[in-house]
């Protein structure tokens, strides 16, 4: 395997032989990974602490990726930037899928779909559309032009260093926000699995990424991401298959998802009309109305709040109240807004939170509703429906174009085949 990844033996093999060798290598890898997960599961049943399991899994996978990166080292420019353009289509697709299933999407998609329902699909469609746009519209022509990156293309096409610098600056600017989310996700996963500090988790994760990529470039990244793809697909499938078996007895969640969605919709209607839910919403409505009254007279309201807090503190002290009660009243007094501007800011933010909690389902849209509002309802509901639909399409477009803009690495990936 070291010779396969670390030398140019793969180039001397025919395409068919090369793919057969890849099939054999990753088949053994998949079997080994499943065996490793099974061993960890048995160790957990025998009482191995969760942190030890997380640390073992994290170190094993980082060590594996680093090993592939070291074995894939190269000094050839074509190998470094586009993996020699000899990656079989299936494996190139697996590596591209691992790009898509990154920390941001892996961690965030479930929460996004839970909070936004159908609207969360805009992220999936936008990211996927961006990948397709790069693969179909940009990468083929970049490859024909003989360049590896957009800045290289701009510098060669328009001449001079200024176009190249503009392209480089745009790529870095577009990537910055995304990379912040990715790095934050690396820190979260590492610290959660191992219990180490968040900051140390970031450096540990980035160190593993550096070892995986800087020696072999896209060749190392490609074979590492194929390995990551297998792990990520298993990590995606196990929870949903397990939930499907627990809830329906069917191990294929795609077959029963529609039935489960009907149950979710029925439960949402039940919660919306539940008397206790209506009572809680009424309480938050009262709090929102009280804050609205304060916002209408901020100076008087702030003075009254401070006076009431001071009177409560004096009453507790004079009545020999407990230390805990006096300390709690002191904290309330210390956190009082310092002036009218601060009071308006705090009350406005609090009112927005309370307003959200006065709406059905805590302001979240029904999970199966395509858009907010009602196309057959009142004029306001029809306007809201139209605006929601336009926002959905606009979000898909922006995500698609943004993904295309910052995924310069995806252009390399599309040229590796």
C-alpha cells in the first residue's frame, strides 16, 4: 500500500488494474473500519469510558489520514495539484462527496432541518448546485486552458499579476466565513470526543489536516477523502437506520420517511392546540406586552425598575434574609441597564425572544410546510407565502454561487479524473 500511494507505480498500471487495486485497498479498509467500530462498541459495553472511546476513535482516524498523506507525498506538479488526472470517476465522486459532507454540513444540517423544516432544504440544494456548477461550467474549461486554479487562469488570460491577485483575494474572502465554521466544527468535535480544551482541539485537528495534505497535495487529499467518505457515510447511516428500526421496525428509513413525516405533522397540530401550550404562549405574550409598555416610556420604566430593585435589596437586608436571597437580588441589581440606551437595547432583544415564544411551535415553521403563509389565505398570508417562496429561491441561488466562488479546491477535484 505504501508503494501504491507513495510512488508512481499507479501511473504505470493500466486504468483497469489501477481501479482493481483501489477496490481491493478500500475494501480491506472498509472491513477494517467496521471491525474497529465493532471492537469499540464491545469495549463500551464492557465499561470503557466514553472519553477513552472518543480519544481512540479520533486518534485512529487522524493517524490513518496522516499515514495516507505521508504515503502519497509527491513533488510532481500535476500529481500535487490534480492527482495526475488519473482518479477513477467513482473514487473522484466519493472524494467530492466527502468535500460536501464537511464539518459544517455534517453538524449543521440536522439542526437546520429541525429548526427550519422544508426551508432547510435550500442549503442542501444550494451547496449541491454549487458543486454541479463548478463541475459542469467551470472545471472543463479551466482544464482545457491548462491551469489549475481560478487565479492562475485570470493571470494567464488577462496577463500580469493584478488579475491573479484579484482572483486570489476574492477566493480568500469567499472562503473565510466558510473556513471559520469548519474550524469551529473541528474544535467542537475534537473537544467533545476527547474532553480536551476547545482551543487545543482546533490545533490538533488542523495539525492532522496539515499532515494529510501538505506533502502530497491533491493526491494525498483525494485518497484521504475517499477514506473519509466511507467513515462519513457510515456515520450518517447508522443513526437514521437505528432510529428507523426503533420507531418502525424497518431498517430502510427512505421507505418509511413519508409515514414518519405524517406523524410529525399530526404531532405539531396536537401541540399547537394543546391547552398547556396555549397557556405558556399567553404567559410570554404578557411578558412581551410588559416590555412593550416599558419601551414606550424607557426613562420612567428604567427608574422604576431600579427603585424596585433597591427597595427589594433593602427589605431583604433589613429582614435578615438568607445570603442566597441577598446575593440573587444583588445580581439582579448589578445587571440592571446603566442608561436608557442600554435599557432599550436589552428590552428590545428580550421582546423579540418573547414574541417568538408566543407563536405556535415556538416560531418554528411546520416541518412539512413548504413555505410560510397560505397561497389561498388572507392578503397578508398570500404576501407572506410569496415572500417566503422568493426567499427560498434566493437562498438557493446565493448558496450555489457562493459555493462556486469559494470552492477553488473543488476545481482541482473536478480535474483529477
